[in-house]
C-alpha cells in the first residue's frame, strides 16, 4: 500500500474521451435478496395491482427522462429510452409476470426476480454485443420496477454533488441518462465495454469514462481527489499539484474545442485547399433521421436494417419494411440512404419460442462453435432467400421515392454479389410487370470487412457500384483480436500497418474501376486517423452522428498534399505501436 496521499496512477480501458477532475463517489445499485412469501388466494389480485402500479410508475419515470432528453440530449439517449419503454410493453413484463403470480401465489418481488434471472441465463450464452446489451437493458428496467416495488432510500445519479466522479461496478443506461454532466465529472467502472449503451450515453453527454479498473481495492485507499483521463484510460488518485495543473489546462482546452465544434457543425467537410470529403451518418433507429440531419450529415451511409428484426424478434413483412424505407428516404429530401440488408445469423441469433414462425431459421443452423465465422449476414440470407427477396422487394418499391443504395454485408466471394444482383433484376422485372414503379437504377455495394474481400477488392469493384470498408470487423478478422474482449483489446489496433495497406489496396481497386468507396467504423471519427485515411484516398466517411462535427473540423485543418505525405510516411512503419506514436505526434495540431 503506498503512503497516504501519494499519487497513484491506474490504467483501464478508455471508453469516453475527456478529462474529469473531482472527488470519488462510490455508487452502488440495490442488490437484492428476495425472500419468497406466500400470498393468500384472496389477495392475489391486490398483489397484481401492486405490480401494475410499479410498472406504471416505471413507465412514467422513463417517459419523463425521454422528454428531458428530447430537449437537450443526443438522439442515442432518446433511442435507448424508447427501447426501455417498448420492453415495458413486452409480455415478459406484463402477462407472463401476472400469470406466474396467479399460478405460484407468491410475492411479486420473488417471482419478478426469478423470471428476470431466467431471462439473463437464457441470453448469457449469446456472445453478440447486441444481445449482451439487451440483457443489460432488461436488468436496467427490472431495477427500476423493483425500486418501485420496494422503495428504498438511495442516492440518485442525477442528485450527485458538483465535481462527483462516480465509481461503480457497472453502469446501466437509465442511471447514466440521469447523470447531469454539469455535476458528474467522470465515470470509473470495474466492468464495461466500448459499445455498451452506457458508453454511448457517456460519450453523447461528453462525460469521461474509464472501465476495467479494480473498484473494490479503491475502497481501501484514502482518496481525497482524482483525475480521470478518458482519452488515455488513466485514473489518477491523489494527484500532485503539478499533475493537477497539467490536467486542468488540458480540460480547459477540451471545453473550448467542444464549443467551437458545435458552432461549426453546419460547415462542409472540406480541406484547406478545397477537396470535399462527404460525411454520412450511421443509423439503427429510423426515428432519428431528423436529428442526424441537424448534425450536418450528407445522408445515411449505413442503415443497419437488422435492428428492425432484432428489436422485435421477428422479420418484418414486406409492407412494413416498404413503409419504413419510404418514410426514411422521403425524410432525407434527396440525400442518399444506404440500406445494409439484414446482418443476422451466426452470433446474432435470437432465443425465439417454438411457436414463432421465424424460429426455424435459427434452429436449423443450431449451435456454432465459432459464430463470428459462421452462417451470418449474406450467407444467412442466401441460405434463406425468402427473407432476402422480401427485403429487396420492399427496398426496390421504396426506391421510387428517393435515392436508395443496397449494401451487402460480409461478402467473402464475388459470387455472392452476382446472386444478389440477379435477384434485384428479377424482382425489378416482376414489379414492373405488376405496374409498380421503382428507380431505374439502384446502386449495389458490398462491405469490405473480411480478409478475402479486401484481397479480392479489384474483382469486387468490377461487380458493384460502390465499396464500403467496415473497419470494426476488418480489424478484428485481420488481427484475430476481439475488441470487446478485455484480454485482447490491447491487440486491437486500427493503426496496424496491415490494416492501412489493405485500405490502400481497396481504394486503389475502387479508383481503377472508377467506383466510390466509403469508410465506416470508429476509426473514421479518430482525429489522428482522419488525415491518414484522406491521404490513403478515402473521400467519404460514415460515422455516428455525435462525431460528425469533430470529423468535419479535423478535415478542415489539413491540405490534401499534407495528408498524402502523412499516409506515405505512415506506410513505412512496420509496428502498430510505432505508427500510433507517429500519428499522435504528426496530427497534434
């Protein structure tokens, strides 16, 4: 144990950038012993009414948070709270609970807790991050309901003192939503991932966040103040006067920079010498389009259509899809909408009831030892062509109302592209015979996210209308490093020389075929990577809406020739660590 008051530096996983300076607050959620209590038959309906009141109060809580977020919160928060409201309408939280209370004649708390634990156990075997988030969401919602069933005195995240730094085992979305960025200086947790909903909310609020820090041992240390460096993943306990002054200056610069970015979000993403780089937005929830356009997006560069299925555990019918796509493209008012066809299967399986007609698709695939390399995305859709054809019909019908592009995920062979293109031609012909209008030409592109597609990008570029580089998956597959795995996260380098060389190869292939290439993924929002990517030939980015002002601002600081020289120098580095250091030094402007 270091001497009392000595500066201690801990390292964790950087989740949300920024500097937080303040004092520690150990935040614990209510955990929970739920004794089983027999309920007399004559009191069963009263017990059910008690549960309904708790559920109704929980809905009102979330609706209030959603209204507040609509006024001053980013669209990501509104979307997550919308998910929580939908969950409170789910039979799992309504009829299933009530039926179990009647059948078992036990107190609501014990039955509710038991069902939630069953749900968690059932989904804990699914490794996909989307379903891990669904489990966290249901746990979050259940905590709120249990809080109304058993009211307890507990400090709320929104009632923290000024300059509080929250230390807790794991953040859940509703607690993070309640955090006031003017009061909470930072988050430090023992568990948490880059893509968690809590992480998304923290970044949207601009609250620094570092995860994977041993919180329990911190309780044994005398801590009078601390600094959280969300950019470097550092937690500094009892900082010295010199360290404190250094970070106060960094914090002041960050705050001034943020104000400047917000004021300039309407400007183009254009280099000093006039080369325009178009910035598109990634989208999961169709309801967020208006808010994304306000952020200055040139259109939707990636609509993850599988969330239409994942959010409701059923493939939407053609008419429903058509209505959604039509409303989306009309809202864009001439700007493009890139729809990625359903990226499901593999690790994105849903635990559907046997009575669900869509359960057969996942039952036939069964358990896969390595789902990330399994039957997912275009492989899944070609195995079950009726799903793909239904979606293509809806997209083609909607294409009459605006500019829609079709994007094929996880392409590993050119034959997959050819099959989809033939299906599009056939469906378009069938629709024309029925008198249904479509766009004359619907651009078809493919994701470059597995090694084979990157290596064969020259052949793919001849077959498609555009290429879309998905760096998140490409980095994982090339480096065999799962970025959500804390044991391999230090190996996940977007700056690895192999990734840069592959990007250069893909861009060269696209240029020879005179086809555009867009880059999606978190590296597109990294200020140290943006000029490098421009230098490699990328002229279109698709990022989360919250990053658009930063991306535009970074682009406006560079000349195209400078970016090209940066890329040439970067390609000479054989080591990811050396290259990362080089970029940090060269882009520090």
